[in-house]
C-alpha cells in the first residue's frame, strides 16, 4: 500500500491535515533535533559497532542487532516520508 493510501485509510483528509500540523510542530521543536535525533544517531552507531566488533554474538543475536540498527536508521526519515505522503494525499 502506498503512503498516500495508507494515510487516507488512517482517517481521511481531516486526520491527514492534523498529522501535517503535528509534523510541523515536531520539526520546530528544538528537542527533536537537539536530543531525539542525536540520541537515535548515537544508538545507531552503538548497534553498528556491536555488529561489526562483537565476535561473541551468535548469528541470531547478530541478526537481531542488525534489525534494530535498520529500524533506528530508518526512524528519522519516517517523518519526512509521512509529511510528503500527507501533502500528496491532500493535493488529490
């Protein structure tokens, strides 16, 4: 399902517009970048180091750490993706 359809399925144009307002507030919040994104980057780097340097990890543990790394890596982009999808949905 595309972002546009997923957003539309989440409650219609009113909810999409509200999500855009919330995203704008989040983007203006100094704590978002000053703390949260910085903390995510630090955690991402810690997980990368664990995958690369910890020779004691089992293959299953290494895969779990790798999956956590990928999830954390993708979180910061989610806001921008949601914003772009919401803007497209409202333009329809």
